[in-house]
C-alpha cells in the first residue's frame, strides 16, 4: 500500500512526528514563581550569612583594636585644675591594669601615664612559721608557689635559729621589732555552763590527752572534749606547746583537733560547740566576747597588770621582722616600720593587745636606727611614701598590722599617678572635680583571647577558654546521651518496626523537638540536678552544673539524631538487605554489617548537625549550667557556656560600644566559626562516605 493511496494516514504520522519533536517548553506561571521564590531564598540566605559575618567581624575587630575604656571605680581624691599632672586615687585591685606608657581617662580627657605608683598594702595570714618559710624561701621555691617574698613578717614568737639560718642562706639578716604583748586566751563557747576557771595542771590534762571533761574534774559532764587549736605553722601553736605541754604536742594532736592558721575560723568552731575549748590571741576573744567566755588560769585574769608582771602564765611578746637590705632597697618598708613603732602604743589597746614596755619599744627604735644608719627616728608622712608593701605571717599580729596599715592609708599612703595632659589635643585639657572615676584603656590581644583561662572583663581578663571548655563539655555529654539512644531508635524504626508502627512512633518521637527549650532548662534544674545530687551526693554536685545541662541537651537532640539517621537507613536499597539474607545473615547481622555501613554518611551527617545544635543551645545551659565562667573539667561544677554568657550579659545593663558589649560579638564570631567548621566537616564526610546505589 502506497502513501498516495492513503493520504489521511500519511498526514496523521507527519503531524505526530512534528509534535514529538517539539522540544519548546511551554510557559507555566506557577513554575516560574517557584523558581523565583527559591532564587530569592538562596539570595536571602547568602546575604544574611554575609551580614552576620560582617557584623560579627566588625564588632570583633573593634573589640581587639578600638579604645576600650574600662571604669576602675577608683576616684581621684582632690580637684584637678588644668595644670595638675600628679594626683592620688582611691586604692583598689582594678588599678593593676594601669601601667606606664598606657592611657587613662578622667572625665572625657585622655592622658598618658608617665609614672604610676600603685601604693597598697597586702597582708597574708600564714602563721608565724609559714611567714618565716615564705620570707626565707629560695627563689626557686617562691617561683613554684607563685608568691613574692614578703617585705615584713608578722610573728607571735621569736624567730628560731633554724629559721635564721635559712634566711641567711638567701641573704636576709632578720631584724626583730617588738611591738606589743599578747595574753593568750583560753576560751569556750558562751553556751558552756560548767567551765569558768582552770589551773595550769588541768589545762595540761585537757590539751594533753584527756578524752572526756569528767576526766579532768568529776563534776564536769561526761562528754568528749573537742579541741579547737591553731595549725602547726602558727606561732600561737608553738608558744602554747612550749609553755603548757613541755614541747610535746603528740598527745594533743592525737585527739584529732580542729586546726586552722586563721583565728577567725577557730572562733567559729568554738562558739558553735559548747563542749569545745581552744586558744588564740586575746584580740580575737575581745572581738567575739558575746559568743565566747575566757577562762582564768590559777585564778589570774589576763589584763595589763598581770601580763606586765608575768603572773598570767600565757603572756607572750609580739613582733614584726624585716631586714636592713630590704629596708635599703625598699624605702617604703623603712618608712612604714618607723610609722608602726611611733603609732603602735596609741592603737594596740583598741586592737585588743597590751603595750610593750618602754624599754622594749626603745630597743626596737634603736634596731631601726642601726639598720637604716639614721641619726634618729623621724616622723613619717605617709603621703610622701612610694612603693607597695607586703606582709605575711602570724594571725595573732595580723589585726594589729592591719589597723596600723589602715591608718597609714588614711594618712596619705595612696596610689599616685603622674600623667601627660591633653594628648588628644590641647583643647581637651579640662579641670576635674574630686570623685571622678579613672578609666583605663584596655585592648585584649588575640593570643590572650585564646590562651587566657580567666574571663573577668571587670579587671581586663579576656580569656575565652573557660567558655569554650564549658560549651564543649555540655556538647560532649549531650552527644554521649543522644548518639546511642538516637541511633538505636533509628535502627528500630527503620529495620524492626512495621510500617504502621513506624508511621506512629516517628512523629511521636519528633514531638520532643517541638517542646520549648526553656521547659527543658527548668526540667534540668528541677529534676535532673536533684537526681544527680541524690546519686552522687549534694557535696559533689552543685545546684548549677554542666552535667545536668548536657544530659538534657542530649535528650533535646535525640529526635534530630534519630530522624536524620532513620532517613539515611531507610534510603538503603532493599536489594542489599535481601542479598545479605540470601547469604545466610540474620537480621541483626544485616543491620549492623550491611545497612549501617551503607548509611554511614547520613549517620555521620546527623551526628555533626546534632553537635552543632548542641553547641548552639542557649536556654538550657543558661538556666541549668550556671552563671559565671569557670575553667573546670568536672561535670558537677557550675560553668557558663558561650551561648549562656551571651544571653546573660546581653540581657543586663550593658553600655553600648563598651568592652563588654564588643566582647559579645567576639564570642559570637568564635561560636560561628566552630559551627561553620562543623558544617564544612559534615559536607566533607558526606562526600567521602556517600554510597551511590
């Protein structure tokens, strides 16, 4: 049959052929709208990401480069006119950040620091023996302990020959200055209703091994004696052992006494227990006489007359020590000791001790004259004294030295600053009234930011390590919870649950992701933390801790891990499962050795996305982990994460463009970099382990 015989059929084939070959796509409005929407979403995502990076980067650069004025809360103490170049300020630890060559600001005037003398007095309580040990330690031991050698030692007993030899070994020749007399107080709680006086023999029994009060006197109650005594580094301990126990403390120490070099702690231990007894300096009894009762010895009351004539058995001298070389190289020590010896008789009774004799004070003055090679001891004006002062040693002498140091400061021993005025232009010089706070310029460095283990913006400490550490700890704990539970749930839903059960359980599991995170936060605080404290103990687990926060963050991200992992497992072709069954593998073997490895890229992607989610979680850690950076590796300690810190300080009274304000963005940029790296790592892992079927 020819085409000419069937013209209609031929025309039909030609038309169909032309229709089949027509590849021109017809215009469809809804497809165009969808494409435009996707394109707009893509552009929005790109511009949003760029905007975030620009904002974080700009403010972070400002954090490291811009003038950051930090208020020291230390005010100038007198009015400044336009010509003033030196002024004194209130003392305080925040002044440590000020240094020569740096800039400070008073009002709005910027000044360059030409000289700065941070005059201050620091006193450590170590016990007399501890004070001598630090004073006479080798340079290596001082470096290891992190403490500088004190310039003055407080002592409640004379220095021993072994201690003198140790001092001579480091070039120190101790000079003794007698400053007063103490009546060692034997005290009990004010609630003690049976003891008012003792003999020295009975005192020896009590501190020499007697177990019960009835062992000392029959009329005393049959209750255990609880001793509260100074530590073995204390000069008070040494004096008591020598005067009462014939230099043999063994029996006293065998009773397991409460011990401390800090007499205030001894006061607390005695006043809370009516069956306790202890001893310390008379001043501590006077300051706590409402809570304590002093005991007479052999019917002798400790007072000025009995201390002076020696009838009170436990009278002892009080000293301070220094060295001629120290006084020569640190003139402020020479000046302070002169002030001390001239002032001590006026204040010692108010402190709670008894004056040294005129002869003892005259001897101390002569020692000062000999050490300084002066012709006489002159009055000292503290306002003319320059240089820091440090003391360490006896808890007994501490109140006396502290009182005289406070008077020294009151009389003018204050931080002194000399500046160049108007460094930003002559027209910036202005008068300032007393009371205006001094601000210092602080620029954190990137090295400090990533290496310092302290984050305390108030004193210029900007180390992000504690925040990163807490963030990683909570995230690690969260993944230890979420990963095994989430993958187990995914394996069950994909491989073991029926289609009907899977369609029911998966939405139920995903409901967890819809619960507000603030609810999870209070769940961690009110349920998980009490549970941890019940298991591990209230003394070990803090109320706010990274452990409970991490566990609950793990619960939060279980749906994310399980859902993404289940999708990856479900996408594995059934042909692989059937091939495994055909080789005789069980369902468990097929799941573990075939399906999971085939879905590994998806499971790893789920893991990394979940880590990113855990790192970025805010409300749970802000509520349950604690407030305040803390560099600790214990999951039971309170520690603030990066997101928790940002949420806390950004919600407070934070000045715009301050160093605290800029620090938020530096932390935010660090957090962004961490999550960005995780997402890049996720893409690399997916491309590396993805299997094509």
